[in-house]
C-alpha cells in the first residue's frame, strides 16, 4: 500500500512548487514479548515491592497493599486487564530484589530502587523512568541535639547492606573525614528496630524512607531528619533486558500519568475529557485520536482507565506520600519548578 505525500520545494525566484510522491506505509507490528505474553497467559501481573515501607508499599490492616509503588503495579494491571486487582505482590528485601527479577520470580520491580549505571547494564535490567527523585539523608533522635550530618563524627550509623546507601555512606564519610561505626542489618524492619532501640546513633537511607520510618513511629516529633542530602537517588520501576515491549508499556504509563497532571486531567474529570476536551494532547491521552494504546499493545483508552482508578501522578503522590510528610519538591512538574518532565504523548 502506498501513501501519497505532498512535498513543497522552492524553485529559483521563491516560487513554491508542489509535487506528489508515494511512500510505503509500514504495517503496525504486533506488540508482544516474552514478559507480556507470560503475564497475559497467566492473567496476573507479579510485582516485586518493598517488604513494608509506609507511603510506598505496605499492607493495610485488611492485608491490602497500599502505596506509591503499589499504585504503579496497579496501573500496569489496569492497562493490561482493566482490573487493578490482577496483581500479586511479592515482598522483596534490598538483598533479594534483583535476584527475584533476574530469575523471573517477578515480572517487574516497583520498589524504591535507585537507577545506576551498573544496575542498568551488568545486572541486565531496564529502568523505565524516574518516578521519584530522592537523595540519601540521616535521621537521629531529637534528644541528641544533632543538627547536621557533620556532627556524626564518631557515631554508630545503621545502614542496610547491598544498597547504594551503604556505598554512599562510606564515600561521604571518607570525603568529609568522618569516622563512624556501621551497624549493618539486612531487613528493613530490623534495621529500624535497631535504630529505635538505640543500637545506633543515626539511621541513613533515602530521605523518602526516613520520612516513612518517622511517620510510623508512635511520636514522630522525637525523630529529626537532618538537612544534609549526600547523594542523588533517582528511583523508578525496572524490568528485565530483552523485552522492550513490556518496558515501553511501563515507561509510557508513567509518562501518561505526568501528562495527565500537566493537562489538568484527573480522576474526577477524565470522563468529561473523553467527551469534550478538544485539545490535541488531551485527545491523544484519552485515546480519541492517535491510536497510541495499540502501539503499546493495549486498549487505546488505557490511560482513561488508569486515571479513573488511580488518578494522575499528582493524585497518586498526594494520596500516598503527603501523609508521611513528603513535599513535591523536585517531583513537581517541570512547569512548577520540579524535574518531572514527560516526553510528548504523541
């Protein structure tokens, strides 16, 4: 099949000449891949999450998983099955999360994981975007009177092994000539217990994790997150190398959530946007034009279904992370002073 295109050229004297040429129209390839095919055949997405981190991934009193990372798992299930319940959550530790993904125990990780070169290459993963810009910090008991991290010289510091946190702590201490004694504990629950019990003077992890831990304490005001941020920690979902179709889907769900917030489309008005929002970007987002869902192997209305069920990026952030004291900061949209900047949804 040929498509006709008008090409405008300019002859001497600036006269516009139009010519018609024919170009082949490429057939749209079927969208599939090993992970997508397995998930569809199984009928359930298997998502690796944290063992329990307030605001990000934690079961509630009824055993229902809630949180920012959990909502990204649900978004993928909605795109594939139009059902947020078709997810099985696998709690993973900092040590076993990568093995779980490599081995196929989980289809994806949505588990506050930092994007680094080594993880992106030598471990065989693809990060699908940065859904939370973070940085490493320190928390101490307010009763210590410590105001800055540089006052931790000679302190004992609780840290989890097998994380960027452990390496960052060592690098920072060496650069600033800070002497410290590490208390290295693998499981999150146990490292927090050690800090609360006084086995260490300070606890270090991403600021988001510190905020989550502080919010879960009986008296949060008794714990101080120091102002020092010693690293860049861009967090986001990750999948295995070798299945670009699945990576594309997870990536563009994130960008769709950001685009919805940019356009002011939310859970409360998305159906009205389907009916009457004539902005070209909005029409593409809600599937009225462009056929973008088909390019990802899902229904063209996939973002309508996701936004109806979960809201846009800002709503997901507000619902899960504002209650633990996290502000948008660098996670605000680019046009509101932040770093979240989606590529064009077209």
